[in-house]
C-alpha cells in the first residue's frame, strides 16, 4: 500500500520462492509491503515492512562531463566551457570541480573555490608563457564522479586573429520608397572587432527607422519605410588591433521623379506652333528619366490634349495651334517607377513674333592692296522679315572706334570692296544685317590684315661667310636681304657644291628649318673643298642665291678642351640618401672632346645616367645610397689636349650596425652591455644609441635605453632565471641604423663559486681499522646547493692526501686504515 493510504492492494501473481519483484510502482512514491505464507489448509498471518520504502533508481556518482572546450585564451586567463554528463548518477548535479595541471608537474590542482553549477569558467591570474592542462568533474549527493578528458596543453598568451567579414549583400541594392531593407553579414576576429556602419563616410545613427544589431558573430543594419534620403554608399568596418575589413553597398532608394523645373520658357512663338523648353527635375527618383509627357490646353477650356509622350529632350514643339488663342502647357517627367507631378506654364498667345536679323559669321578678307580690300560674308537668319541691307564697318587694329564704309544699300550681294585704306596700316572689318524691324548685331571682327600690295620675291641675303669648320661640317652666317618683297621671310635655303662638280646639293630641304641667319652644314667629307650659297624665301618664292666668296676646305679647327663647372661640381657635394645626385659642366673644345666620368679611377655605377650634349655633360644618380659616395672625376680630351676635374660626393645616410656587442657581469637582476661605434657613421655624427632586450619566450623587443651617448649600458631589473637577448642600434640625424644582436641568450643568475670549508671536523669513534668522523656545514655554499663532501686521509708523516669517497651527509666512517 502507499504510505499515505490505509488500503492494501494485492499483487496480482503468486510466488513460490522467497523473493518477488513488484512492478507498476510510481517513482517518487513511498510504499509499505507485507507477505503471508499459504498452504493447502489456508493462508497464514502477514509480516509487514517496518519502514516505508521510497521508489527511485539506485544512486551512483555522475559520469564524466563532456565536450570540455577552450573558448578564449589571453596572457593571464583561460576561459573553458563543458556539457553535463550523459548520466547524473540518479541525482541532480550539485556542483562542478575544475582542475588544472602545470605542464612539467605531476598533480592536478583545484581552481574552483566555491560551489559552481555554471558550465563556463574563466581561470584568471595565470602567468604569461605557462602551459596548462584542464579537466572537470561533476558532483552529486553521492560524491565526485570521474574527471572529463583533459584539454590539449594551453599556453597563456594573447590570441590574435585579423578580422574576417562575410556579407550577405552585393555591391548594389535597389529599393522602392516605403519598403524596408537590411544589410547583414557575419564577422570574426580576436580580440573582438569593433563594428562601425557608415553612409557616405558619415557614421549611421539609430532612430525610429534605422536599427543596428550586432552580436559576437553577426551584424545587421535595418532600415524601415525607406525614403530617398536613404540612398548612398553604405560601408561596414570591422576593426581590431590586428587590422580591419570593409564591405560596401551602394543602396539606391528609387521613386517616381519630382516635377520638371520651371518656369516653362517659350523659345519661339508663331501663329500655328510654339517651341517650349524647361529644366530636368531636381530629383530623378534614383532612375534615369525615360521620357517627358507634354500636354496643351486652350486657356478657355478644361480639356488637356496630348502633344507627345516620347520626347527625352527638355524642349518640344507644340503644333496645331489656332492663331490668337491663349494656351497653357503641362509637362510630366517619367521614369521606370512612375510619373511625376506636372509643371504647368503661364498662358501664351499663338501669334507670329519677328525680330532683327542675327549677326553674320566672321567675314573673310580677300584681294588686299595698299589702299583697298574685299570683304566677303554669308547671309544670316533674317529674324522672320527679309533682309533689306548690309552695313560694313572698319577700324584700325589698335583703335576702339568703328567707322561705317558703306553709303548706299548693299543687297542681295554678300561682298563689298572697301576703298581709301592707308598703306601699311592694319585693319579689321565687321558686317551687320538690317530688316524692317531694325539693325541686327554685328559679326565678329575679321582677322587683321595690312594694307599693302601683293608680296614679291625677296632680294638675296647679304654677306654670306664661313665662320667655323670641323672635319665634316662648316658653319655659315649671313645678314637678311635688303628687301623682303613685302612679305615675311619664312627662312633660308642653303646649298653646297664640291669644287669641280656642276651639281648643287641642298643642305636643308625646307626654308622653315632655317629661320635664323646661320646654319651648320653637316655630312661633308674631310679634306675636300666646297662652295656654298644661300637663298631667302618668302610667301612669293625664293630669292636669287648669294655665294660665299671663297671655297672652304673641310678639316678640324683645333682648340684645347675647356671645362666651365656648374655649382654642383664644387669640391665637395653632400646629398641625402634617396635623393638624386647631379653633377654637370659646360664643355668647350674643337673638335668636341671625348667625355669620361669615373669614380675612384673606376667606371661609374651602371645606375648612373650620363648625358653628353654638344655643349656639356651631366651625370645623374637617382635614389642614392651610401655606397654611391666617393671621388668622382670628369675628363675631357681631344687631339689638342685634355682636362680633368674632381669632386668629392658624400651620401648622408643612417649609420651602420654597432660592432663587438658584448655581455658581461651577469647577475640575477642585471648585466653589463658594451659595444663599439659603427664602422660607417652615415656621414653624420652618431647622436645616440638604442638598446633593447627580449625574453626568449616572447616575440616582442622592449627598449631599455634610447638616448644613451655612451657605448655601454647597465641592464637592470632582470627576472632571475629568465633568458634574455639584447640588441643595439646607432642613430644619427638621418635615422636609426640596423641592429646588432647577441648571438646567444644569457640567463639572469648570480655567478657560482666553490663552497667554503666544512666546520668543526672531529672524530666520534675510533677502531683499529676505521674512524667515525662528523662535521658542520660551511658558512657559505658558493651560490648553489651543496651536493656532497669529499673525505680524504693522510698518514702521519706523509706528504700526499688520499681520496676516500664523496658523501652527501655530515658524517662518514673511514675504513681500511
């Protein structure tokens, strides 16, 4: 029966053994049981259990927890999570016990101090660089169960991972006005990155419509009931200490366009049609305007009539109007997403409108003489009324007042001969058209012309002569002709003839290739004799030739080389590393000397650009380095002699590495560092040295001195037992040079010395063949633990000691005596 009931319930089967299994009980309920024996005569009395029995499964300790994982690691903490055991042993879990073991040690130590039911725990206060294993156990009322499987060894150091970004949207997104849109994605990184949303480079702020949601792994920007102002370039930036990633999306919120911009302009008005124009909408709705819809309406009627719906221009002809009626024009803009509100014009009456003629185009001037010129032009638009007259005007180029030159009407002719010009003066001309409305605007002025007769051929050049010569060229010079034939001298033609030949050869093919009064004739043969002549050329043609009086023998005229140094060839040139070195000089000499550049009596670097012209030479080295410094020399040489100049070039750069880095006087908390100055100071005085150290277990160098001018430093505050590397670099005004680093790490420990002598050595027992000795520890151990004591003996009267053995304790029995 149940403990809270009085009625007994029989078990529905009979047993003949001395045990029975009762089924159908309710877990968690308490029961009493009774049993009676029965034979052929009948049933005996019942025997009842003295205590109630609570129905439940047998209780054991829990199974081991599952899925123990490391979620985060820093230089001084570890965060772990786990799942409960598959079976709790029949009783609720009361707590979890997390244990750790330092790699190299044997025992696990409990790291949770209080009862802990959370399945996540952060172990703090760890030492950077140490490596641990972790395990966790579950406890119930019975006790602590088996521990979970251990984690892999975990080294305490900051986890670093650059950000990653995986976006769910493309580069472009089109949204209708009023619709919602969202930009989502996933990201990761260690340490946890910062997420920033920008729109057109401005930070997005949340409001009633704009929502931003960021979880440790996802990001989302949502916009409700979008408006046109939401259009823009959106950018999401995910950034931590290791870097950043960006994602972009051009969002275009589209709508029907705004109305076209007025007012409607009536460009042309006639009795049966008009031409109107307008400006495009200020907002095209985010989509290109596909067309405009134009309608017209008689001002005295209410009916709008279509004109066209296919124009894409902002101008339109309105046809089929009735003369004298007033009209209004209505214009809509249309894109892919709808039709705008209309732009409505003012009323306009359909009737002809006339005006003065347009200005003619720029006139052309022909047949110029010393006192007249012919002006020619094209007929302009007549303004709606026929042209009745043209008015021609002139003015001197430097004057400001225009003078009318026509007295009688000129029409329909479009040319006019202007008389009474002053010879040698420069004139401009312009033309205006006239109808019954009035005189139109004048044309642009013609190109200026001089009043003079047509051009004749010039006279010959004056006094041609040979002024210089080499083994293959002759330099000629002359004066301009006395008469230029009323035309500008375009240039000169030069011809030469070998003595004994009949044919003259041209030295230049066109006159404009020699506009000056001198020319160098090249390609001649050394030792031969030549004749030369010169012709002047203007627009009318070539003059008669002028001859050089005497034939010229072609050979070199010797002049020794001469060097005129530029400022950059001073005795010593300083140039900063990375800048461009330029050395140049003007060179003279006949024939032109051979030019040779050298550095320290050797060929200059292939990176040097050397340019030699007919008047000088230049050496240029871009992106100079320290090795480009040295003594540069320029040598010029021809058959008449040679000349050499030198310049010292100093390339200023960062210094080289210090030399002979040495570590001495190592102690448990300090050591002494010395070095020698660099072999190369970069051309500038060493200003200071930078000293850095690094724990061999760390990747980061730490500066311990950055302003020392001495070549030594005492490194203090070392941690005893830690191994260190040291490095030193020199600095000058141009920067910091390369580091020199110790080859092997040093360990911060005090130096070891031999221990002192044991104290109070005496015997405590003597036998015929052995002696028992005891002694006390020495006053000093030499900086390390004493590992043993060496026992020696000496016969009385002997000189040498005999080694017996080394013992670890403070006593010894010497045998074999």
